[in-house]
């Protein structure tokens, strides 16, 4: 450990690292407890359920964006958010690029 090998107290280490001591103690207790699940991809059952439908519509109408595909799914009786449909299409790289209708990329006006 960096703190122990440097001979720093917890309060001095937190002062140098600019973190609250309570945060350090919370991190230490979380690290010591191996029973807590780590961060990672969480299950997404709604996205898994709606993904085949969204992909089918995206492949049938490639010019449509996620909002129109969401409207088709939503009107079909499946209550799902626009963000879930967007994530499902993004996982298969089926999203339209930003400003794809515009034809040219947006540039800033220089002053």
C-alpha cells in the first residue's frame, strides 16, 4: 500500500489525495468485504426482450432513427422507453449518425 509504505496516517493521506476520510474508510470497507458484487454489466431484461424487435425494424427501415422505431414498438403494445430502444440499437451498431440528414457536418462560425 502506498499510504502504509510512505508512513502516512489516514488523515494526512486523505488530505494529500484531497478525498474525505469517510470516503477512504468506505472504500476500504468495500474492498475488504469480498461478498459485495463488483461493478459490471448489469442484467438488462427489458433491453434483451425488445432488442430483436428493434433490430427487425431497424433492418427493415434503415433510414429511421431510434425514436420512430420506439414509436412502432410502443404502438405495438410493448411499453418501453426511448432510451432502451436506443441502447438496443447501439449494441448492434444500428444507430443513425448524428445529423445524418443534414448532409454536411456542423461547423462553428469563427469570429
